[in-house]
């Protein structure tokens, strides 16, 4: 069972650190609504991320059922596109880790995330987005692992300047992830 209070605390710590990273980037921050290149192509997410996305979808379903249906339809379309060569159990959506490279192949790089409203260029589950989505973009070190920033951020900055604004974020103690990974499309498709 997921400890949603601990997850909420974890997300606050991440979001606070990322706000600082955005502040340090200043005018060199390109991330905003309408910029969604990082929302194309599948990527692994944790099962905690998947649960959080499903919670967000359930909230939307309660207030805007047509919007929820659109997200689920896009999830089915994305999973259909990923079916051939899916690196894991397509029925379960669980990645097996043995063929992760296929997941990121050029063949799938233009498959949009089901949470992405392409017309508006926004994530319809933004408040519930996975940690990978939250931490991509800025010069961040997460739990001692330096993450590569989006090439659209820090345009024209030399590497040493980017490193000078890098922000360190540590996962709070007590946060543990359930074993296994999936993709957004598998988490959001109707069961």
C-alpha cells in the first residue's frame, strides 16, 4: 500500500529543489507550457509514479469524464504503437529490463505521452506526473546522480556555467519504491 503522505512530502522536496533550479537558470529556462519535446517517446517510470498517475486520472474522471476518456484513448493508442517489441509484458505493462534499449528506439521516439494534450501542449496530469518528468530539464543532481539538462535550457551557456548553477536534491529518508517499472501508457490504459 502506498504511503501517500510520504509521497507528497517527497514531491514537495523535489519541487522545491526544482524551483530553485529554475530560479538559477533565470532567462535561460525554456521549459513552459507548449514546450513538450520531452513528452515524446516512452520512458520507464516507477510503479509509485504509475499509481500517482492513476490517482490523478481518477480525480479527472470524477470531474471531467470526457477528458479522462481522451487520456485513456491516447494511452490505448500509445500501447498499441508500442506493442511490437515492447520490452516486457505488454498485457501487464511491466518492463522486464532485458531489452530497455528497444523502448527508446527511434521507432518509438515520436509516440506522445498519453497525458499530453498535443493541441494545447500541456500535460493533463501535471500535478501527478512521474519523478522523471519532474526532474528532466534543469541542471539537477538527484541523490548524487547528475542529470543531463534539456538542450533547450541554458542555450549558449558554456558547460562550466551550467555546472555552477546545478542544484542538488536528495530524496527524503523513508521513501522506498515498489519493485518494477512500467511506462505511462500502460499505467493509464483502461483495465
